[in-house]
C-alpha cells in the first residue's frame, strides 16, 4: 500500500511538473508576443510622429501658398483698379480735347 501511495504521489508530482512546464512555456510565449507587439507599437508611434511632422509641413506650406494667393489676388485687384482709372482719365482727356 505504501508503494502504491508513493507511486500515486510521484504521478501527481510529475503531473504538476508537466503543468508548470506548460505554464512556463505559455508565459514565455506570451511574453515574447508582448515584446514583439511593443516593438511594433514603438515602430508605429515613430512612423506616426514622422507622418505628423510631414503633415504639419504640408499644412504650413498650404497656409503660405494661401497667403501668397491672397496677396496675388489683392495685387491683381489693385492693378485692375489702376487700369480702370487710367482708362477713365484717358477717356476724359480725349473727351475734353475734342
């Protein structure tokens, strides 16, 4: 009977050891996956930072382009107004001269 109890305990111990080994393997696998995901996250954050800087530069360029466009439009209107004034003065000169 003592041998049978001893054999039963050995089986239980072997089972517990096997379970612990399986749990250790699963833990290591999960930890490796966590490290891999962390690395991917870090890479993604780095790329996001780079793309954010690019987007900010595009937005800055767009604002500058819009300012230049607005300035060009303002100058165009000034030239148009001066041209109309010149034509008006020219017409008045010829009208008065005749």
